[in-house]
C-alpha cells in the first residue's frame, strides 16, 4: 500500500503539486435487519480505493479511483493536479496551511469481540428473538431490529512525510416497535431511534445493550402511547434524556462550531452559522454549568468521533468549545486554523470514504457531566416534562431556531414522574436554550451516544459523530408547538 | 489488487466467460461498454453457479462524477471520482442475501459470491421468497447527453468564475456547485434477464449572499445545455438584493405561493407512502385512506419513469420494467406501487418499483409527476391580497407520520405579498404543516416543471398557491 501511495505522491509532485496527501481506504460493512419476524436486509459490502488531494497553483484538487495499480493511481494523481489548476481559474487567494509535523504510526481502535467473527446465525438469532419479544405485545403493528458493523482500514500518506495506518471497528444495533391505531402511529425505540446506539467497539457493544431485556418494554410503551395524554403546549421546565440531549448538542453546538460553515464554505447547502468570528471568547453560549468539549481522543470514550489522527494527518485533540458557559473554540483544519488565531489545526478533518474529500467534521462533541442524579433532578422539579428518544429534528440554516420532538414524554409533578405524554416537542433559540440549563446529571449517567448518519458536504458525505451527555434540565422552554393547530 | 488470479479455482469456469474488462480499455470520462458490463455479469453468474447457488442476480453500477464547489467567490473544493461496484445476490434453498465488492478480478467476485452464500445459509428459510424473474422487455429511454459527458474541470471553473464575477460586481458573495457526471447500471440474473441503462447528469446550484440576506437558484438535467448557470446566478443575485432588510411578521396561518423547489421538498416526503409494503406495515399515511378524497380535486399524481423531464432507469432493483402508475386522481389516492413480493401478497401485478433484494422496505415510486395548472407565478401573486412568496424550504422532518405533519424552515428568500404585489422581505419562519391538509388547500397550480431542491430527489411539480399554511415560530433572520 505504501508503494502505491509513494507513487501517487511522486506523480502529484512531478505534475506540479506543492502539497499532496492521499488516503487508501478499505471499508467492510455488514448489515442485518429483521421486520415482523422475518429477515429484512442481509448484506455485506467491501470497497477499496484511493483518494488524493493536491495543492497546485495555490488551489485544491481532488480525485479518486478504484484502480489500485501504479497506472491507476498515476492517472488519478495527474487528474487531481489538473483539477487543482482548473480551480485556480476561480481563486481569490492562495491556500495557506498551518504547519504540522510528519507522523509515522499505526493505530487500531480497541475492541474485545470482532463482530465479523461472530457467527451470523448468532447475530440473526438475537435479532429474531428481540423481534419476537416485541411482537408478543398486543397492539404492536410493526417490529424492526438491526445490526450494523463496519471495519475501516485507512492508510494516510502526505508529501510532508506522514505515513499513518488506522483501523477502526464500529458496531451498532437497535430495536423499534410501532403501533398504528385509529388515526395515529406511535413508535418506541431502544437504545436510541434511527438505528440505535453506535460506537467504536466490537460485538461487546451489542451484548452490553441487552436488546432482549428491553424489547417487551419498548413494545408496551409504543402501544401505551395511544392512551396517553397529549403533551400540552406551554412554556415550562424540560428534562431531556441523554440520547435526545446528544442530538441537541449535535445540532445546536456541533454544527455551528464548524469553521468551514462559519466561513461560508457550506453556504449553498448545509448553511452558515450564527457563531461569527467576533463571538469567539465573548459570547455567553450557555449557563455557568455548561461545559462542552470536542474530544477525538480515545480517553474520551469509544465514540464515533474517536481516532488517533484525522484525515489530514493531525493527531486527535481535545478542544474546549464552551467553558463555564462561554464560547471558546471552533472545529478547524490546517487551512482555517490561522483565521481564529490558532497555530495548529484542531484535527477535525474527516472523510467518509476513499472517494470523498476530507472536510471539517464533528469528532466527539460532548457536554461534560455535572453533579446531579436523575432521581434528585426529578425530585427537585415541581412541574415539568421529561422527554426521551428523538422522533424528529430540525434547525434553521444558521443554527438559531430549532424544534425537536421525541417518542415519549413523562409529566413531572411535585417531584415525581407522573403520567405518560404522547407527541412531545420543544423548540427555541440555541443560546437561549443553553443559557436556561440549570442542572446536569453526573458521570454515572453520562453516555457517549453515537450519531451514525450526519450528512454534510457536496457530494454528500455521511459521518459518525459522538455526543456525550447525561440527563439535564432546562427552564422556560417553549413546549408543544409542533402539534399546535394555530 | 490486479485482475491476476491468486489461486486455482476448484471448479474453473471456461476462461472466455471470465475475460473481464482490462483496465487499459477503461479511460476516464468513458464508461464501460454495455457488452463489458454483460461480460462482468455473465462471469459472476458462472462463478456463482460453480459454487452451488440455486439462483443468482448480479448488479453492476458505475459512476464517473465531478463536482466543482465554490464559496466566498472562489472555488474551494473540486473533486472527481470513478467507481464501479458489483453486487451479487445468491439464492440457496429458499434463502437469499447480497454481497458487494468494488473489485472485478475473479478472486474478488468469488469472495463476494462466497460472502453472499454464507449470509444466505445463516438464516431461516423464507417461505415468501420468489424465484428471480425471467427475461423482460423494456421501453427505451435516452438520457445520455454528450455535452454533459464531455464537460471538463476548466469548463466548470469558467462558469463558476462568471457566477462569482456577478456577485463581486454587486458586492455579494457567491457559493454553490457545478456538478456533472455519467453513470450506468446493469442487472442480470441466472434466468437470463439482462437490463442496462446509462445517463448523464448536470447540476448548477448557487447561493448569493448580501448580508444578512441570501437567495438561491438551482437546476438539474441530463443535458448541461438545458440550463444557463449565469442566468441562475443572476436570478439568485437579484433576489438576494431584494431579500435584505427583512421584517419580522408574527407566526400564524398565511396564504403561501410556493415556488416549485419549495413544493418539491415538502411533497417529496410523500413518496414512500405510496409503497404497498408501507401500507402492509401500517406506516403509511394512506392506511385506511385509499379511495377517499384525501387531497383537493385539483391534485393528480402519477409515477412515470418515461416522462421527458424525468431521469432514471426504466427498470427496478429486480430488473422488472417500470410502469406508469396513476397514484392520485382528482385528489383520491387510487393505486400503489408494487414490487414482485408485495404484488404477490396483495394479488396485484408488480409495477416495477421494487428495491434491490433483500430489503425490508419493498418498493417506492421514484419518478413522481404532479399534474400542473396554467397559472403563472405572476398570476398567483397578482391574485393574492396578503400572503408570502416562498423560495425554498429547509431541514424538513416528519413530526406526525399519519397526519403527515412536516416541520422545517423557509430559507433564501421569503417575501410578503400584498395587494397583488411582491413587497418586503420577511424573516424566516418555522412551519408545522400537514402535507395532506396542504394538498387540500391548493388554490392555484402552475405548469409542472422539473424541480430540484435539497430534501427530496428531483420530481416534476408545479408552483402552488396554498391557503392557511401553518407557520409556528420565527427565527432571527
């Protein structure tokens, strides 16, 4: 592999590139699903190829190929340089990159059980058993389960001399029960909606989540929601479960801090950000207890945003994003770091595959744990609503105004969890929301949630990101607008 | 990873059948010839037969795409990709599974076949599994435009430069993409079915920012000559200028004039509701509503892969020919689309809308065409006492799956319409709107056009004037 990479980099240099980096990636994926007791998807895929990014005539070019021969990578490198020279037709200034050292390293994410070595029969038996448990509950009209495993090898080499091999093992699983009655469809999922929980782990993740144990409850709640009271429309106290808060962090902190978005590079598609450069170290993003980091290091946890090096060859780092409520940092790369006074990239360039250009991406964007316990939080709440498990999410293209709905809600009355509520939703303005946070639960309840489906870039790239969160409380929140009729 | 064989095959098929295309024959901007796709498929089918598969289906997909991306009045990303995948579905003893590889050497194909067989063997027998279909006949469609295939990075860069120059001249900032490419797909199976399709695609999208406002224009076609990037840039620029100084209006119900992209991105979420499998699973908003007056009488929807403004193959994931299906007639949902499996379960004929097997979703209409009207956008505006003109909608997600309530934001140009004239720009709203209700409240329809947005795949839809559209909250810009 290194021979091919050297050949690609040499070709780029000879064609006029001042800088080049390339990634060979080998991606393996297995997907298993069931629906209503039958096997749904049963598929495996494998893809290997090379992508090369070059800087020539002061502008970027990128080309990729699945032709893994000397001729193939030569042609690809030459094409990347030709594209960079075309980019220079419409450039405003030469690209400048922050310095970075060269690294020669090999790294593998830790896992205990290789999911590709676990017998398929065992994996399917688990899903079919969970599916059967959910179907036992009267009133359930649709049951779904899924397992997904990915093994990704990447070989990064750059013209400054880096040669980095990384291997990641990613696992994910989830179950869901849906009940259609009258004129309503209600759904419950575990451990999270839209595919469940995903992490940089092996099959041990699946075993730890005990899908069978949770299947009956999930199904019962889906049916029970039909008899539950409608979530009221009001301004009030909101407690968010950890997985929903993880998505709240993703949308209202993670995306706005992407420096490419802030600088207008995503203006046509994903949008821009309210976090203009003048707000750094000045904006009161949240209340004093709100501390958010972008941490790609493995010691943060086995998140979908954990790695040793980003796809620009920069080591994983931990960056303060919000410290004691104050806005402190962006996600940057080697091209943008200097614009916020940094001497070095914060190491957030990531690519979905060998045929996609690395772009600035969330790593693990996490709300650090507080000091509360859930039972104390509820006991301390006279009147509020607890919302759990995302059902829908939407935010404007500058990341101010958002609306989320969740699968289930619980009324909190006089310090006790009371009746179930259906169709819960809440909405608000990002900074007002985070400034209303007055309680965050502790490390015992903190989970590094995986969001496997974050879309960004053109051509679109889907990336996994991590979001550590524990249940938290927010005051004076606009609740229930999604279902209002007027 | 060359095409060289690494080991001796235990049951070696005839060499002529494994004469896979050589790299030397494949040059960039030139897709494999159909006979080469057929050779890959035949080679894989023969390999599968030698390994004991009862039946086999092979898909080959090839893309050769380029995309030039610009922001801040300059190109900042510029990419090209070539890729080919071979996907093999084997059937053994009433069980089926799929494995995919992007290598076409014999070992890799054999590896994919082995993986597919191994997956298939691991599951219980499927009593509903149908045999692969036999040979089919297909209507021809021609969606390959040489001017698109011939587009170079320099061509795209020069067009981007012209768009950026418009922005610079007016003190604005341009961002967008100019993409072009070609792709093809072929499917063959062990009962002799073979189908192949190729197309070109070109897309130009531009956002013009005049702080704090922005506006947007986008076009997409098989033929790059069907749109003019400069005109799109001019239109976005002019609209961005008008979008400055936005005023805040209270949320509530407004008459809206939705431009085609706005219509597309919200009604596009309806497509899966017309899948027979979605109804069988009771997750469609059309459960218990087929044959009823769900939408206004002025709403007619067909799925038509052969419509001149549509793109896409004339066959589905199993190689069945796509049929034109009348989905909604005069506001009444009349028909669904069916894969072979869902058709058998419902005692209907397959309509050629199935996804590649195995899957849990069944099928979906992918070429929606809404019936249009005669009202121009200007006539819709002139007939409006008070309302809002909506350029596009953004970040649309489903809030209530049965009432089909969608939430999302307006974006890139929202204008007040008063006394028949377009007036001031308005701050963007969040909407929570039932699509079913919206399509009951359509007062005027424009001519149906090929629309492109960011939330739904391209469809043929008209602009619409809709009463009582529900905006629930307002944002800060």
